[in-house]
C-alpha cells in the first residue's frame, strides 16, 4: 500500500506542471540600485519559473536589503513580445522606442533581472506579507502627497491598463514616463518590479505583418490563412496559419507553372479528434481536413488532409509529450478529364513537444503520386505555423505555444565556422610538420681531436 502511494505521488509530481499551469506565463522585469539580482541562476530558453522558484531564488534576495522602497508595476496584460516590439529592440542604434526610460533604467542599474516566463500569481500579496513598512496601492501613478518611512521597507503598487486604449504603443509610452517619474527622485535603496496579470494576445490581422524593403506600385497584401478546429477537449484542438499556398504540378524538367491557392474560403468541417489504441498505447489522433469552397485556377477540386499523432516519448530520462505528422497525410485533386489523382504528402514537420507549435518560413511539402510512387508535385507554404494539441484561447483568439522552428543543424554560420576552422587547422598542421622535420647536426669538432671529415656521400 505504501509503495502504491509513493508511486501515485511521484506521478503527480511529474505531471503537476501540466495540470496546474492553465494560464499563460507572464514576463517579469526588475532592476535595482543595489546588487540584489547579481549572480542569479541563468534561465534556459523556454523554462517556466514557478511561484516557488521566484520567491526562493529571486524575491528573497530583494528583502535582504533593508530599508528600501519596492515599486511593483502591474500591467493588465503584457508579453515579452510587447517589450521587444515597442522598445525597438532589433534596431542597432535604437534608444528604446516607447520604452526608452525602461531601457535607460535597466542600463544604469547596478543589477537587473529579466524572466520571460513566470507563473502568474499574486506577487503583491507575497511581498506585502514580508515588508516591514507601509503597503500603498496608488490609484494615480504619482508619489505626490505620499510619505514613505525611510527606516523601513515599503511597498508601492501601481497598476497600468494598456489593453483598453486605441493605441497600445501610446499606452506603453505613457506608462514608461510615469514609471520614470516615480523612480527618478529616489535617494534611498529601491527595487522596481514590472510584471502583468495576464499574457497579452496579439490578434492576427492582415495589415499587421512585418514587411521588409520598398515596393513600387505595391498591391494590397493578401489576407493570410487562418484555420482552426476546436474540439471538446482543449488538447483536441488545432490551429494553423500561413501567408501563401503555391502548388506546382509536374516534374521540374518540364518547368510547370505554379498555381497560387487562395488563403480564404476553406472548410474544416470534416476535421476530427479521436483517441486510438495502437500496440497497447493510447494515441491522440487529430485529423485536420482543408477543403476549398471555390475551385482554384487550373483545378476542379482540391482537398488536403493532415493527420497528427500525439505520442509519449522518453527523452533524457524524463517523460514528455510529443506530436508529429503521420504518413497518412495526403493531398488529392481532380484534373480536367475528371480523373482523381491522389498524392501522399511528406511535410518535413519534425517531432514537436506537445505545448509547442511548429513554424517554418518557407515550407515545401513533397507530393508523391500514390499509384506511381514518384514525386511529381510540390506545395510551398509561406510562414507556416501549426499546432494540433495544447492550443489555448484567450478572448476567443487561439494562441500558439513556443515555436519549434525548422532550422537545419548545419546553418550558414556553422558552415562558415567549420570552413574557417578547417583552414586554420591546415595551417597549423603545416607548421607542426615543418617544425617536426627540423634536423640538427649530429657531429661536432673536438679541438683536442682530429678534424672531422665529412664525405660527400654521407647524409
């Protein structure tokens, strides 16, 4: 009985993150004029910091510096993508964009902390129970008329709403200025913490995409593809987006003309989700079928069906859920004479963790004719992103998990490094070979002996 109880507790400990983390993680940014965040453990990419880890590894070090003022800035919604977008992070000479004061404060602080994914929780209650001074919840983001005891640790909480306004960038800019005005006059030790109640959701829009370069007489951008199937179980849902579909039928030698498929007008009514048992194991099988309402140019009928399996794999002695595309995926359409031709599809989508999505900028599906076994068509998909399980919705908008990009192992940078290293290795080998072939004299003159005579034939 005791062994069974231990086994159950062990299983619950393993799967507790999956069962508890229903809400999307939020970012947490902190800075201080003390060294509270110096020498903190590094966070690996994709790691979720739990509330217990946040309190033990990070928040406890703040309270070691006393007295001080702790400023907690709570946004109604925020994501690390918001900070990247509105701080102009990818500009080499950027000054921080709408969050210029935040960037300046992080740069000038003695220590700072950036946690991209933190489990949502009531951080205000956790801190208020441990401070020795006053806990002030500001209705207006200003310290005018507020007295803080300089001999105690005080907590000041300020809330910002960025989701209700017309311009999110303007809301972030105003919040950035108010935060700077509150911190600027501090003469004692202080710590500022910026977080949110919920993770923000960027609703996909056709005109909200990154465009690079200039285009003369640019035509209006086509509306992107959005496909979804929401099952009764949250794990039984699929979400897929793309910017363009291009179908090329025929061998490359004949230089076939590609056909651009529309991104709107698709039906997903035949999609389904079932649990199947194969070889004693249960598999979550999600079938996503896409069918056009209107026929594309050059085709009488078009239909694509993708079948996903969610399996359980063992990686590095830990159990993790993975999903993959099965070989049952296929594309079928009819040519002008009415003959139905079926093509099996090789998508190239790699095994992906359950809560992750697959993303590929330029994805090419190879279409192999089922009865001939020869690849004679290609379906190119631009900006493909798909997730067949673990899709969460916020405000009725599906959300992708962390993206698993289709980046090959040998990238351009790796090839450049290998090639450069090979050249340096050849130069080193040549130098070592030259040094190893140096020879010194093995005969020397003795002033008290005979003069050495070296024959011409001697080596």
